């Protein structure tokens, strides 16, 4: 029975990976940060009471900025595999917290690798480092492969660049089985609410349920290669099962603009959104409703209010009446315009194939957020307080 240690286990990837490994018979240890409120919602279905004798999920308090803490946990757990998924991973926020991002995302990786080395676990413990397509930044070639030069465009990307190269260095200097997974954008129904894909599906659900008027976004023309997180955690596992450590691009090879993702998410529930204008003046208005799809996926009781909005939209201009609008505060100081990965190496050497395409991903996320926002709507109608998600 193998033992795995996952940093960032309470995040999207950590939760899916923990579930995946437990099904394979692993004992999974996870590191979570201390908070004054519960932050384990994504893994609650896996949680086991500490008083149970035989557990396959064990949590530890820790932080990537605390080397003594990390070393102690690794010494206690003696893991066969470490998956370093913890990070301050919101690119836009990294411009506001650059020092912390460098400490956690860059030096945090070093702390894990050095702990493995100092504890004499170099031959026992395999390390997976969660690298990112943000390493490519101002892309030097299309599509991006393992050999494409890096050009990060954010404090997050720069910190991850250090994490990538220190992983390579420890592999070559000390013989660690340490590998990088250069994962392109991967999403799911449990993606963080402030990431753009989840922001879009949540907002569209809230709009059709009458809980929100407008979704504000940044650069609508940015292009990303989006896959499903469930597929990507399988790639992480496969990378650590290889006899030799190496670095792999994990991607779908299909790129989509933010604008097109909005239209696909809306179309999933029968809405047609038409964009007009340019730059900060660009808006997206509701131009038609497929009532059959809407009734099936959302519910007929919400249709009258949406039809009223459809009829009034034609007489309104600019941001007024728009479902989608641009807010310059969401522009990044340095933008990443195009990411599209070539995962040929992973397909050939790992045997990895994604099971979800973009349509299936959008369907999964929209249906989940419709159900989730309906619950919030019911609670509000009953006089209960619910959280707002407008960022």
C-alpha cells in the first residue's frame, strides 16, 4: 500500500487527486493551511474522523513558507510520492502579492525538495511539481511543447519558473525522481469562484435565476487551452509511475477565447449572447432564447423574467441591459494572449488521453452551477443569507 503526500489538498486538483489515489488503494496525507473557518469543502466526502482506527485520508496543518513544518511532516509521513499542488495560483492576484507568491510558489518547491534530500529519502520518495502553462507567457512558438522557451508574464509565472528549474536541478544534482507537469488550464465544477471559467458559469447561472444583472470581465480576446481537472490529475499520477523522471506538457491542443467560452456556456442552457463594440466598450447582450433547452436545463418558472430582459435589451444601449461587460480593472499589467499546448509526449510516453472535451467540461460546470445557484435562490427566498460572488 503506497503513501502519498499532497500539498494543497483542499484545492481543486488536490481534491480530485486525493479521491483518485484513494480509489487506487493509497493512504493519502494532505497538507492544509490553518484558517479560522472551515476550508475543506472539496474533500468533505473523503474525510474520516481522526478517532477511526484505519484511515486512508489524514490531514496535517502546514504551509509552503514554513520549512521546518514541511520537513517535520515529510519525516513523519515517509511518503512514496509527493504531489506539490499548493500555490497562490491566481495570476491577477499575484501582481498584488508578488513577494508572498515568490516565497510560496518558488521557494516552497525548494523547501520540499531539500527536505526530501536532507531526510535521506532521495531513493524512496518521488516528487511531482505542479508547473503551469503560464511559464510560456509571451509565447515563443505555437503550440507550446516541452522544448518551447519560457517567457513568464506575471509574478506567479516567474515564481513557478523557479519551481520548475529547481525541480530539474535537484533531479540532475541529487538523483531525485522529481518531475514537472506543465499543465495548461484545467477547470471543473469545484474550480475556485474567482477563476474566470467558474466566474463565467456561476454568473450566467445567477443571471438567469434573477440573482445578478451583469458579468464583468477583462480581456475577452485572451485564448486558453482548457481541459477538465479530472483528466489532468490522472496525468500527474502517470508521471510519477514512470521509471525515469521527466517533464511533460499536459493539454488538450484546442484553444478558445474568453468571449467564445461565454457564448458556449450560455448556449448550454439555451441562450444566445451577441457581442458588439470594441475594447472596454465591448458588451454582450441576450439576443435569443431556445425555450425548450432553457426549460429542460433551468426551468420554465425562470423564463418570463428572462424574456422580459430579452425584449427590453433591444431598446437599451452600451452597458445598460448587457449581460456581459468589460471592466478595465480586470486587465493585467502584462497579458498572456495565447496558450495552446502540444501533449504529444504525454500521449506517447504516458499513454494519457483526456476523456473530456470542451463541450463536456462546459456542460459539467454549467449544470453544477445552475443547481448550486438554485439552492442559493431558495435560501434567499426563505430569508436566509447567502454569499455573493461578483469578483
